[in-house]
């Protein structure tokens, strides 16, 4: 399929408006069933351009659907990526006004901060680790703009991979401090354990997710510049939250990160 520039712009505006005003839309592939992943990515980059044009800064990137738990939960078989804008960032322990969101879910993730450019289709886990300044525990709040949180890979990529908010914990580690594939996470909702997992759930090693982002960006002649914050994707399935819910995620040796929905 070849979408005209005007269609890309129209669809970007449509999805961004749903994000900003917190309402559901039907998935865009219902109207454009032949849309390609590359066109969906054009839409995402147009949403990013719109935000930058209004003065927002892009503060990082995220990978999505990098774990089997997530792929199974969403019925999708390949990862997607998205960008993080400045206003997505929340403080640890923050109260999140749920009215700003549609049907939020939370995910336990680890995030990498790079200190060298990463580029090309064949970046390895070791290359990512040696280009990593810090690793931090994080919670991502995702909020698909699509009705009932149902989509395919193409429509979710266009929708900035459901990105909406994130929070980073206060303890950072050096990449060599831990084996990131065995790092454990336990998520509690209102004091009850709801999900648990280990780093290897994410593509066998969370650094492999950063490598995959480099390769996906390479398809557009983009790179991961030094100093990029990258969320590597939910280790467990995502957990739906409602007003009044408290979420706390404990990370093995890396403290806890929490949020409350109000
Ligand atoms: C897509 C985004 C998934 C992750 O960490 O796997 C994601 C979605 O499930 O809505 O952020
Ligand atoms: Mg995520």
C-alpha cells in the first residue's frame, strides 16, 4: 500500500488527538487493511514531529512487545517501538490522574541509558552493554488509543506503541553489576502480588531489546544516539489499573518503584 503524505498526516492527527483528549478510536487498519509497518512508522514519526513542533522534547525511546508474556497477551508476534515525550515522565510515588488516560495498564521494565551511539542491523548484547552508562528500574504506563486495547502490530506501531507515561526508580546500576537476564521483578497491586518475572523474559536479555531497537531504527537510517534513555519492554504481562489502585514493583537489589492512580 502507498499512503499519501496527506493520509499520514491525517492519521497522525487522529491518533494524537485521541491520546491528548483520552478517548478510544477504532484501529486504523480497519480502514486501511493494507497499511505496511513502514507506513505505520511514518505515522508515528509524524506524531513525534507534531509534539516537537509544539515545543515538547523527546526524552527517550521504548521497545514494546519484547516478551512472550506481552506478545501472548496482545496476540502479536513481533516487537514494536515508540518515543517518549517530556510530559510522559512521572516521579517515583506519583499520583496519576486517571482521567487523563483511557484504559491504562502498568508494566515492569528495566531501562538502559547509553553512552555511545548504537547503529546498524547487527548490534550485539555485548555491544549494548559496553555502550551502557546505567541501567534503572522503571514502570511504564501504556494506554492504547484503540478500542478495548485491541490491535495488530501495524496499528500499534502507528499509535506510538501505546506509550503514555513512565516512572524511573531512584537506584541505578552499572551494566556489569548484575546479570540482567536473571534480575527478578515482583509487581504488587493494592498489596497483592499480581505478576512476577525475570529479565530473560525480554528477548532472553533486556540488552537484546536495545539491539533490536537499533536495527529497527536502521531501517529508517536512524540510530540510537549516545545518551539515549531506552525502556526495554514489559517483563511480565501488563496489568490493568483503576482509580484508587496502588502499584509497587520491587526489583531484585534495585529497590522499588511505585505509583497510585487517583
Ligand atoms: C503495546 C506496547 C507494549 C511493552 O512493554 O511490551 C509495551 C501494548 O501492549 O499496548 O510497551
Ligand atoms: Mg512497555
